[in-house]
């Protein structure tokens, strides 16, 4: 018979978990493995709430395993390291993002692309090497192989830095890979939410001209004055979109809802690139002729490998890039999920785990 989550491993742990597709989170006692020779154990201080947490707690992607502790934007301070750990010591500030395992032997792993490894293990709701289920960062403690741990530079605040472990790398990686990081280029960012607002900050730090493309005219002031975008397009305004035709080298599309691609493809210059990082649940319609007539590319990107994630965090620290956050106590998490569904957050909720997660044990 399978052991209960509390007895699976030697070290007691406490978090908040969803038990079923209602997605409602509540206090949960479980356990973490002992620190292995290559493991880093850390006390969790903050954890961001990602939109994928919302999908997972309600099993909207059909792959959730309950009980489920979400959270893959996890930061804290190291409390113990294994005997063969080389990169970290007790007291270091660290983070764990979307993955905690990979095969380390395929072409992707060999090329620092563990995020595309067919055997990549997600930080929560996945089977670990030992057959137990992984639990995320809405919890008091975290254990991870050092390969999947990121060092957080001292000048990067832990609370506002946490969302970079998912939202940050999700937009940084395609800007770099698709060559949209060259000073003087013109890049569009579709959607001004958790991903989009960070994309604007990274692109501006790379010296790129940025246009925000949004269906909400009321976000214009925010985009231009607060986030430093160069211009703003209302995607539903045909005159505005027409006037900007053929002006962009690339577009990072962060929108996860149904939306037309044709107007976006039209904004691209010849050989421009439209990169999808949002994940709509239903297929989008793809008009092919506009791609042919400008040798344009439609691509995708999903988080990044560990080497690039560390590079992104270091770049963020150097350029003072953080997410705009609303810090909440753990017992507000269900309300936060409801607000996230209504897009009522600017732009990322971050749970203050260190000060508000208290075990009743």
C-alpha cells in the first residue's frame, strides 16, 4: 500500500494543497526527502502565483495529480546542502523554477535545454525519480538537486524576483533565441499581464524599441509611463493596427485566450518573427499566405534551460528588473486565484510564505 504524503519521506513539511478539481487550497501536512548528496534544501520565503497554477489546481489540462501543492516561482534561503554539492552553501539565497529533474543524457540536456527534455520533471504534480509525487512552493521547505537551483544575486529582492523564475525566463529566452535582443530593433509585446509587463522590461534593458499591443485602451498610460514602452497599440483599433503594418522585427505574444493572429502577422516586417509564449487551450487559426508573402516565422518557446535561467536572473539583477507584485498572506490564496481568473492583479501575486505559512502541528 502506498504511504501517505506525511510518511513518504523522513522530513516533515507543511503547505497548502488542492484536493480535487474545485481547486480550493487548504492546509496540508506532507513530507520532503532527506537531503541527498547532490541536494540543496532551503526554507521557502516567497512563492509567486503563476497562471498555470490556476489551470493545474482545477485539472484544466487533464494531468493533475491530487493532493496538489502548486508553486514554481520559489525563493528562499539554503538550510542544508548534500556532501557533493559544489555551487551552494548554507545561507545562500536561491530559487527553483518550473522543473526539478531531467534525464541528463539526451541531446536537449547536452545542450543546456533541460526544459525540452522528454523526461523533464515538473516542480509539482509530477512523478520524481523515486516514484513519489513532486510538491511545489506553496510550502515551508523545498529540496532540489543542485542542478535545478538558481542563485539569487544579493541585490535582487526575493519577493519581486520570484516571478522571474517562470514569467521572466519565459520571455527572456525567446528574445535571446530569436535574435530580438539587438539594440535598435522594434519588438511588439502582446498582452500586458504577468508575462507581458516583464517582457517590456527585459526588451527595454536590451536596448530594443518596444510597442505594447493590448485589447485594453486603459493600459496605455501604465505601459508608456510606468513600464517604459515606446508606443501602444489598441489591437481592436483597425486604424492604429493598419498604421503600424510592417514596422516590427518581432513580436512576443503572451496571450493565453483565443485571439486572431492575422493582424499580428501584418505588423511584422519582411522576415519578422511572431513568437508564442501564451498557451491558448484551443487551436488558433493560422493564415498561411501572410507568412509566405513576407518570409515570416511563427515560433514558440517554453521557459528555458538552467544555464539560461541563471543568466536571466543575473541580467535582471544587473538591470534592476523585477516583477510588479502584490504580496499576500497564504490564507488569501484562494481569493487571489479568483482575482487572477478575472485578471485583477498588477501583475503577479507573490505569497509571503516565510511570515504567513504556519503549521498547526
